[in-house]
C-alpha cells in the first residue's frame, strides 16, 4: 500500500514540462490539474501539397499520419466553394495527439493565393516555432525547397529566463514557408 501511495504522490507532484526533443522547459510545470484545452493542430491552406510535404515531412521531419481526399462544405471552414475537393494531410512530431500540422490543398478550383509571398509580418500574422535537435542541418535543407524565403540565417539567440531563471539560449533560423507562414526553427542549447 505504501508503494502504491508513493506512486500516486509522484504522479500528482508537478514536474517540469518536457519539449518534444526531451529537454525541460525551465520554469514551466505540468499543471496539477488538467486545464480544459490542448493546442491540437495548426492547418495550413497550401498552394502545392507535394512542395509543402518536401518542407514539413522531408526537411522538418514530421510524420504523415493521415492523407485523404475529402469534399468540404465551404461553411465551417470559410474557404473555397461548397463541394470543393481537397487533400488533407496531417503530420505529427513526437506527441501522438497535440502539436500537429495539417496541410490542406484545394482543387477544382484551387484557392486563390496572394500574388507575392510576404516579406514582413503584419498584425494577424503567424509564427510557427519548431524545436529540433539538429537546427543547423534542417535550416540548410530548407533552402532547397521552392518558395522558402529566409529572413534570418542560423545564429544564436538569447532570451531572458522565466521568473528570473537562467537565460534561454537557442540556435536556429527563420524563414517563410512556400505559402507565407513564418517559421522559426530552433534548437535549445541551454536554459
């Protein structure tokens, strides 16, 4: 009974939350009680599925776990036309439930896209931050994907620690993906 009680106490004790690469996010603890919301997935409406897969699957290293052709209503997701055929690909990193990326390509007709890729973010812009264990290599690989536009080459960045804790040091790069989403790909060096 004591062993069982000790195991329950250990499970209930707050522990530092780990990143997908197994590193601890200093100053962030797992909530003692579950909060009501998980950040499940970000879905990106893409111009060209195969080109986007070159980045998200082949360069970033996410795993395809769903790849289906569907028909959309044009209502719940206010894009395209009712009855539009789409291809939806879902990819995940190390977690089997949260933090996924969805890629959706409309066809017959395809979605209209901005003529120019963005060069600067504006209000409402989005930054997708990805942690990896080999940022310099993956940043270099991203340069080979058509439509990827770099805003910052691989470099070291330093951020103040949480709650007065140690400084957070990462190396990484920043680039727009083929559809204009800004990505910061980094590797935690120390925290």
